[in-house]
C-alpha cells in the first residue's frame, strides 16, 4: 500500500493517466530528441536501427520500474532515495537538476534553432525570446492548461511532419532490417555506437524525463498498489508515443541519406556538419522536402523547445526542493530563475545543437544511478509497504538495463567531450 493513504484513495481518470503519459512523451520529444536522432542517423545509417530498438525497450523497462515504485510508495523520487539511505536523495536531486539545467540550456537553444529555421533569426536573439516566452507561460496562472494545449499541438505537428517526410524520403527498409542484426558494430570501437546509445537513451528517459509523468500522477493524487496497473499502462502509452516518433524520424533522415540502397555521403555530411553549429534535423528535412520542409521542421523545433523549457525547469526545481525549504517556499521564483539562467548560458555558450547532444549523453550517464536506486527501493518494505511485491521479471529486466546503460556510459565517456568538436 501507499505511504500516502489520502492520495491512494483517488480513482485514476483516463484524462489524468493520459496527461501523465503525454507529459512524459512530450518531455522526451524535445529539441534534444530531434537533434540527437538526426545526427546519429546521418553518422551511422541503417546500423542505428538496432540502437533505436534497444533504446525503446530500455526506455519502457526503466520507466515501468521507476513509475511503479514512485506510485506504490506515494513519494517523489528524491524522498524514496532519502528513505532508502539518508542523503542519497540529495545526491540524486543535484544530479537530476544539473542534467535538467544542461537540457534546458539546449531547450532554449532548440527554440532559437526553430526561430532560425522559420524566420532566419539570429540564434542568440532567438534564445532571449525563448527564455522570455518560457517565463511568460510559467508566470501565467493558467500555465498548466496552456502547456497542455501547447504540448498537444506539438505532438500533432511533429507526428504529421515526420510521418510525411518519412514517406516522401522512401527509406530503404531492407537496409533497416539488416541494421537490426548489426550487433557486431555495436561493440566495434571504430563505429562509436555506444556514444549514440548513451546519448539517445539519455534523451529518452535520462535525468528528469523518467520522473516527470510519475510526479505528475502524485500531484493528481494517484498512488498506491491498487493503481499500479493503470500507471504501467500510462507508461506504455507515453513510451509508445515517443518511440513511434523516434522510429519515424530515424526513417525520415535515413531516407534522406539514401537513394535506393545507395548511401549518399554528401547528404549525410551536410547533416553531420550541421551538428557542429547549425541545425542537423532541419537540414535533413530541407534535403527531403525542400524549403517548406525546413521551415515546417523549424516550427516543430520551436514547439518542442517552448514545451520543454518550462517542463524541464519545473521538474528540476521540484527535485531541488529537497535541498532547502526556501526553494519549496519560493518555487515559482526558482523556476523563473532556472529559465533565466538557462537562457543566459545559451547566449554565452551558444552552439545549441552540440549542447543538446552533450546534454543527452550526460543524462544517459545519470540513468543507471537513478534506476538502480529505484530497483533497490522496490525490495524495501519500508518504502513499498508490506503487501506489495514488485514483479521479479521487471527487476531482472531493470538490472539488465542498468548493466547495459552503465557499460555503454563507461565506453562512451572518452567520446562525449569530443562531441563539442
């Protein structure tokens, strides 16, 4: 049973469960998601198919475990960790907040990239406008309603756009099928596939993303062992949505870089080069669908960025509330400060595309820690109660995900900083 009896009595509504799934999916389908997948598809081609499938399976497994423990315990992730080991929640809160900041700097940059693709606006000017938009949305008393509407439009625009370009680009499905069997390349040091795995995994469920939907359910009063089945179905909905968009984006970019079964190195190089200071995802869509595709994808980046700026800031600060009661007391001001600081960093550092890739890699390194803590907590009666038994198959799969993510992270560390190059 839940440690929060008042909350566990609430009956979950479909709208709340769908909202949590949608929040998680739209948190994942941000500028980083779009930039990372486009860049690594152009670099690895059909071989990335195996990484895409692995990431989706690992994403579902990780979030299924994390959401279940949070829901059953009725506690936020940092509180679960603190109850497991005093002080551990503080460490996790700091790690998640740092990862959230890294992503949020990139999210601000994502809006700037969107402005640049749509209107040709300078990235630094676009970043300032992005920060102001995020703050204006958050200070509005109807912020949650506004964000829900923005997120709905975002998902629709991205899904339709990516689907259209995936069909138009005619990806080589035979090569994709071969790519699914390319296990040898995964362990080939020359291909550097572990960096792609760690980065894309981090952009899917690393850092704050894995906790956004679960914490939203707690805010809605949905917790307790009696609701865990509904919570898990919500995970499948969210991960299924983000996974479908990632597959379509992979196919769209792959088709852009392939004619028939012939790899067009020139197109791939254009997209890869754009990651060093441009807009790789938008360049892929320009090559596939011309100027209209480029500007339409700019709209996708803009929408994804605006949605993610507020979401990342709010979730990150919700973790920091553990550190000091003043943060909890002035939560709204802290979120505004978080967005403002992210904007300043983007203006100073620049290079949004590279920041989004590095942020994904950093959050991928955090995942084995946070998931490992949740798996240990799932066996603690002090946290999940006397009557709840966490399924052994979920624990086993979770341990496998931790092992793969940890190994992949260790292998990719030397290459992660090279992403700035």
